[in-house]
C-alpha cells in the first residue's frame, strides 16, 4: 500500500538512500532509548534500572 | 675576603648535605602494608577488605606506641570510559588517625570502584620518630560485570544486525518512523539526622553527599570525657547490608575523628561502641541519608557512543549479509 502511494507521489527512493534514512532514524531512536534507560535521573526509571546500570561497569550512576 | 666567604659557603653546603644523608640513612621507621584477602582477589563493592599497616623500628621490632595518619585516594578518572561511580574518581576517600597497637593499625574498608588506589601513611612513634610512605594498589573490576557488559554488547550488535537485514531490501519506498523522547527529572535526597541514642557519647556526622568526604566525630560526654576507651566503629551500607568501613577496639582518649567519603547516595548506619575497664560499654548509633549527586551527563557520552557504535556495526553486518546472500 505504502509502496503504491510512494510511487504515485514520486517519493520512491533509491535503496541505499532509504537504508541510510531508516538506519539514521533507528540509531536516533536507539540513542534516545539508551539515554533514558541508562542516563536519565527520572526516579521511576533510575530506581528500576539502578542495578542494571551498575552491572554494566561503564555506565555512570550514583 | 670573598674567598673566605666562598669557602665558608662551601663548608656550610657540604655540612648540610652530609647531615641530610645521615637523616635519610637513619630513617627510623619502616612501614609495611597488606590486605586480606590479597588485593588481586578484591573486587569493588563486593566484600570489605581488611587493611593493615605495620610500623617497625630499624631493628624490625613493632613500634609499641604511636599512631598513623592515613589518607586513601580513589583511582583517578580514566581517559575515556568511566567507572559506575564517576563522582568518586580521584577524590579523597578516607582520612583518619589510628593509634598503633603492637605496631599495627587495622581497619576494614569496602573499595567502591575499580582502579589504582593510593594510600598515604604518616607514622609517628611516641618518641617522635617519623616516617611516611605511599602505597599504590589496584582493584580489578568484578568479572560478572564484564560478562554482563559483553552480553549487553552482543545483544546490541544482534539488534542492529536484525535491523540491518530488515532495512535492506531490493526496492524501497519512504519509511514511517516514530521517535519517543522522555524528559529528565531531578532527584535530591535530603540528609536526615537522627537523635543520639546514648547520653554518654555523641556522634556528629556532617551532612553527607556523594563527591566529598564528610566529618564523622565521636566523643564521650560528661564524666566519661577524655577517658581511655576501646572504640569499635563501623559504617554499614544499609541497602546492600555491607560494612564499608570499620575499626575495632581502637585505644582512644575520649574522642575519634574520621573524614569519610560516602560513595553511594543511600542510607548508612554508623555504630560506635566504646568499652571501658570496669564500666558498661557505651553504644551510640545513627542512621544517615547520603545525598546522591547525579553524575555529569558528559560522563555518559563515551558509554552511549560505544553502545550506538555496536548497533551501527550490527546494521552494517546485517546489510552486508543480506546483500551477500541476495547476490
């Protein structure tokens, strides 16, 4: 469905460019998730993942 | 005139050099340091270590009376990856003067992080002889943590690998992506003070926060002030139920002071028991809440970069394998 729509609107991209765009967004999403999980001081997140942070040896915590 | 002055100056210089050599040669105290278990088996935040300093005279006999001034410094910050408690790195962990008993001073301590520690020992005997020495020892990281990090790293590579294969296709159109971001919150725990539980002794603890040492001062009150006592003092990490510092039966006169760096923002129990000859022991206990300090966000950058690099590596491998199989 999205392929048909993209083709009609002329939004079809070359495969390498599409891969780059998807990968970039994927990495940004992963970075944001990792930041929240491992660096956020929000109490609910921090308290839940406190032991995980310390268990990874390289993640700063307090 | 000037020649006489020059020769006098030379004589003075030679005399001072020879005196300096003699002073070095007659260095009267030897200081030895050991840990139990041996330092190779010590891991951060695992079990408290028994540390011991032995001070002997030139003849090898333990110094009967005297004291040692101890200063323990945490490992310095690494150039790239930090430890799990970066605020402790490079700070002073402990400062105390302990009396010598048969030439020995013993204490227990829980090493908070991995790396190279430095212990400065200044020994003074009752007859005024002095000596100083610096001991360096390295605490290795817990193996289970390296295993956990390896497992997590592998999971990230596999995650990236799967994404790389999914994102690689013969023909593709635009992609719809959602990014969720969460804000940050702050947390500050206020230090809570408890009332002293015993009338005969008093325990003062400076408001403690991670990142700097706090003064712990114990003293006897009233008639017992300045009485000789055998003091047993311990500091316990309540969340982990581990002793982080302890001294046993220290011969003191009425008071004892210690600068202690609480490495974790949790509650600690400080207990002091003083024993006297022919009197009931005096017990005082306090529970303190140590203010946790958020490590700087820049300390997280290396670890986050490392994790993202692993995902990117997985993406590349995933794409490569998919295209390789397709061709």
